[in-house]
């Protein structure tokens, strides 16, 4: 059933992608294909948005990429500049240089910004674990949130309040991940974080961001169950969570993409009254053969199948990819291809031309039912 559905989708996909790509020149020109509507324009026509993650290096050193981001995106998110290690390098000492620079760029380009992330087990300064172990973690968390979310209050579209909270294999209470925050504060660390953001910046949509809920694999089913339970419990306790971020770090070599399971899962979230945002889309290809054309087809059709299961839900607000060009993807750092070639994980190639993945996004956004824009 899964395989057959997927294959039919792929055929449908090929026909539509061919049409979109035909309208999409592929030469490495300095002025890429501006005549074909950019992703955010297509998204907006459906009441959605499209955006991408920006690294500080990109912002400072790569005007070519930033021009493409300005052209394609309605929202940006910092790859690192809003994380603890960047913002709060020493106890009681903040450095807003990089986060302010992204805010300034975005405001001057009329592009919205999402904040990522306030509470996570990674991206933290070395001093934090020690400080948490000494006690006073709730005060520390509240202070950080007051300083950071307070500084940008009214200027951010969303906050990823807590990132990657669940991990049932850690065998903690409620399927929660064993993190320094859980250890210091127990499960209530999540409630403290959401309440603090609601106070510091009531206008920003409060998001619980999560990965590894995409496939019909047993371990991912366990994560879906844990996430739904956590959300239900949070809402019962009156915790002011408003949306779920699906990171969508996909892997083109995984065949267990079941659109029925995926769309039911998204529906289970939105039936609770929550919104959904696709926050970090990219597609690993490190287990595929080197040939670029076939990798591009596999990556694009994989993303298309995933997006087509998710975007029809009217409570989905938009899609961001984790980067925009194959010039820079975190995947090359954590999952390097054995042949050393760069991954083809993102919508634009290293010359900033639109790839099949761009077309897959365009087609899926075009095919999404219209909705009233809500975030
Ligand atoms: C990654 C960044 O891309 C890297 O540059 C950084 O060193 C580590 O974090 N899920 C997340 C993101 O929520 O914050 C991660 O970003 C990628 C996985």
C-alpha cells in the first residue's frame, strides 16, 4: 500500500516537475530565473509562507546567497545566532551582535524572522551544564528568556521555545529526552519555558520543535506517540504551546514514507487546535550513488511525497528549509558522503540555480489548498 501510493505519486510528480522545470532555466546565469514566481510568492498565493535558515557566515560573506534568500523567502531563521552558545557565551553576559545583524537584514528586506531556539540540549555554552547542576535552573532559564525574547519582543514571528524534547529510548518520564534541563528541573522545565515566553513576547507564536517523526519506522512511531501524548498533557495543564515545528530532516534512501500515516499524524496535532510549521526541511542523499541527476530526482520526489502529505492540512502555516543552497548544508558536517561529494539537499545548487527540489517545493505549494494566512 505504502509503496504503491508512493510510486503513483512519483509518476504524478515527474509530470508536474517537468512542467515547472521547463519554465525554469538551468544555466549558471548570474541573474537566475526571476521570471518564474519565487517560492514565497507561490506559498503566499495559498496563505502559506516559505523561508530558509541563514548562517552568520552567509549573512556576512555571501551576498549572492543572501540575494537569493531575499528573492525566494518570506521568513528567515538563524542557523545558530539565536542559540544559547551564541547569545549567552558567559554567565550573565549576552552578545547580540549576530542575532541583531540578522534582524536588521530581515527588517530591511521586509522578511519575517523566527527565533530558534530558547531551550535545547545542544548549542549551549560550556558553563550552562555546571550552572544547572548547581541549582537555580528555573531562574536561569527565565532570565535568559526574559533577556532574549524580551529584546526581540514584537519583532519575531515565532519562537522555537523548546527544541527536541522527546526521545523515548532515553527511558525518562513521559518519553522525554534526558537533557540537562530535565535533570535539573524535571518535566516542568517545558512548562516554565513556554510560560516565560508568553510573558516576554506574547506576540510570537510559541512552538515545540521536533525531528524524527516522518517515517513508518517503529522508532519513529514511538516518537510520534510520545509527542502527541506530551502535547495533550501540556494542553491539559494549560501550558501555552501554540504550534508544532516538524523539522523534516528527510533521508532520500528511506523507503518507508507512508503518506497516510504522516497526514494522520499532522491531523492528530492540528485537531488539538495547534498549528504546524515545517521548520528545517532538507533531504540527505549520502546513501545514494554519486550521479547528480539521479540524486536530484530522488531528493525531489522524496520531499514532494512528504510535502504532499503535510501541506494539505489547513492548519499548516508554512515551510522553511535548513539553508537554501548546496553551497552550505550542515548535513555535510554530520553525514558526509563517503565519496566526499557535497550533498544535494537544498532547493538551489552551489551556483544558486533552482534544482528539482526547488520545483518539488513549488509544485507542492501550488497544489496546496488555499487557507487564511495565520502566521
Ligand atoms: C545545526 C546547525 O545547522 C549547525 O550549523 C550547528 O552547528 C548545529 O545545529 N536541528 C536543529 C538545528 O534544531 O538547530 C540544527 O542546526 C540542525 C538539527
